[in-house]
C-alpha cells in the first residue's frame, strides 16, 4: 500500500515535470518562431526601405542632371544667338542677358568671358558683395586658362570669401570674331538645390552632395550619425564629379524596431500567450508596412510619370520642348531614310515679337506665344510634331510630307494673321509668322535638316525686310 502510494506520487511528480517541460519547450518554440518572424519582418522592411531609397536616388540624380542641363540650355540659346549674330551691340547683349536672368531660376548673372581675362558681365550678380564678385571673377578667369576649356561646354563650382558656393557654366562660342570666348552664367548653389529637392521629393529624404570628398550641399534633415540605410550615386555633369548621398527618412523606425525586438524576446520567454499575441501584432504590422510600401511605390510611380511629362513639355505654351523635338526628329529622320519616305521640317519665328515685348511687356509677349501655339496646333495634322525651341522660335516636323507640300504649308502659315484675343484691350496688334523649310531628302542628318530650315527662315526674313524697305522708299 505504502509502495503503491510512493509510485503514484512519483508518477504525479514525473507528469508535472513533463508538463512543465512541454510548456517550456512550447514557449521556446514560440519564442524561436517569434524571433524568426521578427527577423524576417525587420529584413523585409529594411529591404523595402532600401529599394525605395535606391529607386528615389536614381530618379532624383537623373532629374538633377536634367535640371542643370535645362539651365545650361539658357546659355546655349544665348551662345547660338551670338554665333549667328556676333555684331550685337552692348545694349542688345544686356537685354539678352537680362531676359535670361529673369526667366531662369537662380541665375544670378550672365556675360562674356575671354581667355585669361575677367568676365564682362552683361547682367552682374547684384546680390554679391564686392569681395565676393572679385573672388568669383578670379575663379572664372583661372578656369579660362585651362587647356581644352574652349572646345566643349564646361561646368565647375567655386566658393567665394563668404562661404557661398556657386555653379559656373561656360558655353564656348564658335564665331571667329570673338576668338577664345564663351558665354558664362553663375548660379547660387544652395537655393538652387534647396528648390530642386523640395519640389522633386514628395517625401523629405535627407540628402547631401559631395565634391572631391567635401560637402557641397547638405539638407537640414540630414542625420549626422552613421546609419546602414545610406545610398550613394555618382553624378557626372560636364567637368563636375559629384556623389549624391541619400538617407532613408524612416531610419529611426528601424532603430526602434531593433530595441522592440529584444523586448519581445524576453516577453516571449515569460508567457506563451503574450508571445502569440505579439506574433499576431507583428504579422499585422508587416501587412501594414507592406501596404504603406505599396502606396509609396504607387505615389512614386505617379510622380515619376508627371516628371517625365514635365521634362518634355514647354511650361508656357504646353507644347513639346526642344529636347523632345530633337529626339523625335532623329527618330523620324531614321524612319524616313529606312523606308524611303519624305520628311520635312519647318522653322517658325514670330514677326516683331521683340517690339511687342518692348512696348507691351513680357506678359503681352507670353499671350502672343500662347495664342501662336494654339493657332499652330489647330492648323496642323495630328501626326505633325510641333514644339517650341525657345524664345519666339517654333519648329514643326512633317512626316510623309514632300518639299513641295511643306512649302505649301509654309506659305499658308505666312499668310495667316493671328489676333490676340486676350490682348485686344491692351492694343496688341495682329501677329504674322516667318517660316523656313528644310527637307530630309537634301540633308545628311537631322541636325542639318533643322539647320537648313533655320537658314531658309533667316533668308525669308531678309527678303521680307528688303521688300518692306523698297516699298517704303517707293512710297
């Protein structure tokens, strides 16, 4: 009897120990499962954040290069004007530079620089102190002494005595009258980059730009401590070699997750029920994070599509811009040569546009350009490619159009008189157009086709001017 009681007591103790062992093993298994789930969730969130940051920095770097190239386009337009008309007077050059400064954000000044000489500013950087302007002139003068600087366009940065950093762009001239000369423009770096990152990053990613190891620009939200979620991308802009660095804006979330991770492991060892609840919460959190990543990816895709549209669209008229037109003209040119189909190109210039600007102001000039764009869109076919090249110059590519047909279209455009509906009260006169025709059949490449149309436009304007002068003399 006593022996049976001892055996029964031993069995109960053994059964209790076995239950404790099973509970401990179950808690350990749940804890390990929780550890694996937390590790996977952390890895997945970090991977998603890193992928998003890599995608954003890739798009941002390309947009930054395009933004700087777009600003260079202002200097290119001035250089093209001087290459065609090197006899412009000083007041005309100043008016040209003033227009460039007014229509290009963060362009402080523009002028002409010749080899080993200080720049002659048409529009000087008025916001600079005398010492700052002297340091900027000295940097441009030293740069002009470098070999090869007169062969290709170049860009460099310089720091003045006050610590302000400037981006200087030089566009060499091809005319022999000016020798080794270039159009030079100075941009204020910090406001330019602040404006760019503010307008192009829907989420405030901390960014900074390094040049030769030194910090060229750093956003106010940059985290000074080291972080594993740091993405770098090299940028090459003419002579500049930059490194664009970007931190994930959710870095503090990852650090909080690491601390929470240890706490959950301790709680899982204490109670299986608490561990299961935490697993459920983490699973829900992972789902929420995935939804957030999906929404962010969708938003970034929409922003990218909008930026792609803005990159090929002229802001004032809504037409395609110069970059899109040149790329599309090359494509149409190759197609016409491959299939032996005709292709023509028209260059259009608004007559007396400068007089409208001088007499009625730039707002009236904008009204004229918008009305001209609307009229041209209404007159052309859907397959024709219309773009504003800059200023008052428009271009049209006419696929499947022979030279005779293009000449007929050009003559039709020359005869129209465009009245400015919104400018009648201000007394803005009707506008006529000068048109030049170029044909792909007579040109070895698309650039020559456009150049031929430009030359034809210039010849037409000369004939019109000569005819008008003779008529006045006869009267």
